C-alpha cells in the first residue's frame, strides 16, 4: 500500500475543496488511471452521504432501532409489511429529495470517457442514474427503490421507475404531531417536539427514522397491491438479505469478468488461443465491504490483476490493502472528482432527468 491520504506531504488540491491528498499518491494513482481501460468500481452508501442520505452501519445507521439486516428481509416483510413499507417509503422520500453529488457526476463522466469501466453499485437511491451514469455501465447489485414488484414471484409483475411519493396515501411521511397523534392515538411528547424542530432537511415531514416519533400501524388493505394478480402486495424491487442478486445483473457482471482476448502468441499453430482480459483498476468507494457478493467483486478484480484504490472516511474499512494499492481518506464527494480529474476534467453537475 502506498502512503495514507493525509501525510506530511499534502497538497491542497483546489482552493475551494478541503480534501488533502498526498501528492505522491495522487501522482501514482493518476498515472495508473490514465493507462487503465478495464476499470471496476464497487460503490456503497458512503458515496451518497454528502447528498444527505444515511449509511447502514455506524452512527445514524439504525432506522427506528432496527438495523438493515433485520428489516430488509423477506421474513420481516411477511410478518410486518406495513413497517417494512414505511422504511422503504421513508428511503424513497429521502432519495427523491436528495441530489446527486460531485462524485456521482464524476463517475458518470469516467464511464463516458472509458467505455470498459463498469460500476457495481450497492446503492438503491437512484442518484447514479440521475447523474447520467450510462445505464449499460452501471449494474445495480441491490436493485432500486423505484422499482416495485409483486411479492408473489409466480405472478411476475414488475414496475420500473415509479417515482411517486408516497406510493400510496397511507405511506406518506407524517406531517406534524397532530396528524401522527390522530392516526396512532399516541400523544406527542417533548422528544417529538424536539425532533420536529431538528428534522433533516431532506424530509418534508417528521423524521420517522427516530423511534420516538410514533408511526401509524398501516392495515394491509392500505398498502400497495399488485395490479396484475390483484391479491398479493407489491414490494420494493430491492434485494433483501437472504435473496440472490438479480439474475440479469449477475450474468452481466460475470460476462464482464469472463471476457477474453487472444494471447500474444496467438498465431500459427496457437491461433485461437485465448486468455482472460485483465482488470486494470478497482475503485472501492464508500462501502464497509461487509456484504457479499458485492464485497467479493473487489477480490475478483484483484485476482484479475487490478490495483485497488479505496476511498472511505474510515481507514478500518479499507480491507486487505496490498503493496501498490491506494487509500484516499475523506468524503467521496470531494475526493472522487479530484482523483479522476486528469481523465474527466471538471465533471458537469446537472441532472439528466429529474425524477418525479
Ligand atoms: P455501510 O453503511 O455498511 O458502509 C458505509 C461506508 O461508507 C462505511 O465504510 C463508511 O466509513 C463510509 N463513509 C461514510 N461516509 C462517507 C463519505 N462521506 N465518503 C466516503 N465514505 C464514507 O454501507 P454499504 O457498504 O453500502 O444492503 O452497505 C452494504 C449493504 O448493506 C447495503 O447495500 C445494504 C446494507 O444492509 C441491503 O439492504 C441488501
């Protein structure tokens, strides 16, 4: 591994940015990036933090005292679909009110400049597509908050790009204490009043991630129903713990890693001899690398020759770095555009299409 980002040899990369990058790391990374064609990025929730969206682990990671591994499961949906839908309605609402940040735009621009760059995102927030990331080069490993599908697989109904907020009236974010008290018969207390005063900027209503804010119990009849079979509920089109990744996504990613090219000696009697294409570089951005198979793609890229660059706030989430890798510590929204600048220039920062 090369020098850690903040070292005694810093440069201030731009007068308006506070990210301090080691000059030698930046130079060696830039040289490698410029010569790289086959690039893989593995993205996680940290990419969207500066857009205002929370991560899953660490401070602020819990939703009403639930962690993602307990609420993002088929079992949780079966036993309490109203609660699980409320969790996703909240995340849809937050994501729709959030905006892509400079890192989303920078990665989208890198994809346009490097056609063999493939991004594997664990994020379901829709911010990479809204930043104009070319769809063919973006694989949404965990689906999208804005896809909904029938809970009954045999029905097969799926609806993409549903940006309605709320998706049904019962899943609207509670607006004020009186409406919550009315729906839930719970009298608001001082903690609720305080939460109302400090509600996050993205939430047009109460911040129901706080377990002190009462939420209504939503009857099954008020949840979104499948318009096809008319009996089952619709569910968010995201991958839950215990489920496999979407087949089409898996096969596209496998196809990328399985690409072959003729060996250098592929002439004469060796004609037709093929070898796997190398991966040049793997960018691991804003992920704790704890959830598989997503985290495993970094190892896969490394096994195919990639040098790894980790961008994360937390040094301890940069796992298994080796000689020749890089660790850039700090906010992805500042660091990613900076380290890609020699290839992408100043990335544009306007949304291609506004959801909603
Ligand atoms: P995590 O919450 O596990 O990790 C977020 C990572 O982002 C941590 O390593 C933080 O240190 C880092 N981070 C925080 N702020 C950052 C910033 N401004 N810039 C850069 N890095 C920052 O989120 P994921 O790794 O995405 O799956 O979690 C993976 C999966 O677990 C999610 O897709 C979700 C979750 O449970 C499902 O729901 C299936």
